[in-house]
C-alpha cells in the first residue's frame, strides 16, 4: 500500500521562471503589495493632529492603519504654516486635520489650511475618562497624536468657526468693551479703597455716594496733596474707560443693525447680549445642526443625570458662559417687564403687543 503523503502544498513550491506563468505573476504582485503596505503612509489617506501654542505647533500624521508617519514641531508664523502644510501634503492625501484651539492659538493655521482646501476640524477637549491619569506624562507630541487619533476615529470633532466675517469684528469690539468695563470697575474699587484710609474730612465729603457720582466728583480734590492727585488720576481713568465702553457699544449696535437686525428686534435683547449670541454662533452658523446644538453650545440644555429608578436632569455647567449669561439676561429683562413667556414661543421673538 502506498503511503499517504498528505495534501499538496503549491505555495511552498517556488514558481517557475516563466514569462506567462499566472502563478508567478500573482505571487510577485502579492509580494509587491505587501512591501507597499509595510511602508507607513504608502497607501490610503492620512489623518493629522495639531497641538497649537503661542510660539509653535506640533504636527502628528498617521496613515490609514494608524501608524505614525510624521511627528514634528513647526513655528507659529507664516513660514511655519507653509512648512506644516507642505509636510501634510508630502505625507499623503489628508482625510482630516484635527486641531486644538482653532479659535485661539490655531486661528491663523486654521485659516491657512482652509484656504488650501484641507478638511480642518476642531478637536474637542477629551472626556473626563480620557484625561491624563496620575502618573502619566504629558507633552505636545502626545497631545498631537491624541488629536490625530480623534481625527481617525471621527469622535469628539467639531466644525471650526470661519472667523472671516462681521461676527469676528463684533467679537473684537466685544472684547474691547469688556476690558474697558473691567478698567472702569477697577478704578471705582481703587478709589473707594483709598478713601477708606483717607482723613475724616475727605471721607465724610464723599460718604454715601454711588460709583458714577463719586468718580465725577473726585476731580475736585486733585490739588489736595498726593492723595488728591491719585484720586483725580483714577477719575480720569474711569472717564476714559466709560467713554471707550460706550463707543464700542455703539459700534456693536451699528454692526448688528446692518448685518443681523433680528437679534436686536428680540424683546429684552440689547446690543451686548445680541453680540454674545452672535459670537457664539460664529460667521458660519450652518455648522450648528439644530436649535438643540446651539443650546448645547450655550450651556442652556439640561443634562440627563438618571440612574436606576431615579429620572432627573441637572444644569449644564459647560458651553459658552458668555452666551449663557446673555440668555439669562434676556430672560431676566422679560420677567422684569411682565413677560414670562419664553422667547422661543413668540414668533420672531419680538415685543408683545401693549
């Protein structure tokens, strides 16, 4: 009886050196593909993550298999933007560029990459369960790689603000007004603290005065020694800050009337509140999918906090707190004027009939 030698193993036999042999051609093609796949970034799209800072940006590029192709630091200037974009283009076709701080340190790089047609997304802050645990290190390279892997998975990504329209101008004027208001408040508090330790004659002269009236009367004591000179300088600072805040508020109102009068037409919504809501929406409000997404950005949506038989919700402590304060101020003004109906139940949000 012939001994059983087992099944044939054609793959273990070297292919014949024949120009028309299909086995040899198939084997060579498979080996070539395996060599190409072994090189990171050789095939398929690439996914990029950028960790932005004031002076430098760190770029991490992953291939379609999640292998690191490039990890390098670039300066945060025009030349660095060009070099970073060139590095991405050399690595492959970018499927997604996830970037941290698209509205702060990465604003310039975001505009540059968007002008080149690259798909830029905003990498949101990691969830509490994904944050760095005690004993784990942190560096710019690891943060950039985390953003790149978020781009690859498509999780916790948002559409960045365009920052190329009238809303960005309103944002700048709103920031200038906020600084002027803080300077005005600081001048009043400093003047009150100096009057606390002033001689009794000077203290009794200004006792019981409100802030604006106090600052208007302080220039009268400018010639009464060093204390009077200091109080007079604070009064000048307060007046300059007051005028600057009023000028910015008028400019904000004019811009809103020209570009978005519906916000000012809303009952109980002043120029400052309307500006805060416009800044929260951005120049490209189409990135907000629904009213619920805008409520989430403003931190006005309740968060489920149910467990077992307990079904409840809690307040949202996240989101844009400036927009949240604007919604609170609008609701407060409407309640003070006897209109307890929510804004969204009135068509257009306009003032109620008398």
